[in-house]
């Protein structure tokens, strides 16, 4: 898989609210991400498979994949600061800054697995989330895998209060502002079902996740497949 060299970020296909590049650049050296990689889901994937981590941050998940023997790994992110940190931590891996997210330089049907960890929580708007999932569908091969991990609506009083406080302002229940300046989104499980309507769900699992600001949250992981033509055997 080829990740083309990035050019300076100019016009973006999405709003500032849905990219928040300045926030993520500032957070690049301080935040810690913890969504777990459930490796049994990838047991049948060839170690040479082309794997793309969309929203790779500083490369934590790619490092875990490399430890599992995968050797064709690439990561992209909207934050130059995150990519700089990723390159320092993992100098042998391939990273690129997204110039016009969610558009990827990858050709159609060129990727075997896309990893999408804690990305939708960073994209408040319905339209941009849909654009992203459509773009990932485009670059995945027929029969290829999408591994999504994200955060559900939480039931504790702190979260319910902030969902209610920001619902009118942002127009979506579950979108909220963090104390350090990010705008994030938690989702009902049905939101993921809707977004992945063009995929075949293989498996789901619940996960307890420590957020970037140190709070314990309920997460959902989904392994889905881009449907293959009926005459084609899905690639694993």
C-alpha cells in the first residue's frame, strides 16, 4: 500500500469543528489513547495484508499490530502534531497527514483492513461521519475488513448533564465540550448500525475504555466486512 507524501494542509473537505486540528496538535504530546485491540478478530488475516489506521494518532494501535506480525502498515491523521509524534516513536512505519479529510490518496479497493479507533467520537456531525465511512468503503477491497472502536452514550450523571447542556447548541444529543477545549461525541449503538449499513457485521464486543482525559467509559467494537460480489470469496 502506498501512502503518498503529504503536502501542507490547505482547504479541508470538512469543517473546523469536525477536524479540530489545533486541539489535536496541542494534545499530541500529552494524550494517551487506550482502546484495546482485540487480536483474535485478526487471526485469519494474512500478516502481509495492507492495513490502514485512519486517525492513527501517535501510532499506538499500529505498534500493537506490528507486534502481532503485521508488516504492511500505514497510518493517516488530520493532525500534523500527532503524525510528528508517531514518526518519532515509530520511525520505520509509514505515516501521512490528511490534506482534505476524509479523502484518502489510496486507490479504490486497495486496502485489506481499516482500523478506525476513537475517530467518530472526534467528529461531531452526521454528514462528516457519513463521508468518512463512505470513503473507507471506497478504499476497502471487496471482502475486506473494517474494525471500528468507539464510545457509546454513557449513563452516569456527569455525562447525562453535559449531553443535555450542549444538545441544543450542537443539535445532537451526545455531542459535548470537554474541559480542555475539544468537542466530542458519544453515540447510541444504533448510530453505528446506521453508519455501517453498507457493511456486513461479523462480530461486536463491549469494551471498557479509559478516555484521553482519564475517565472510564463504555465502548463498542465492531468488526465488519465490505460485501464481496456473490461470485467472489471474501478475502481474509
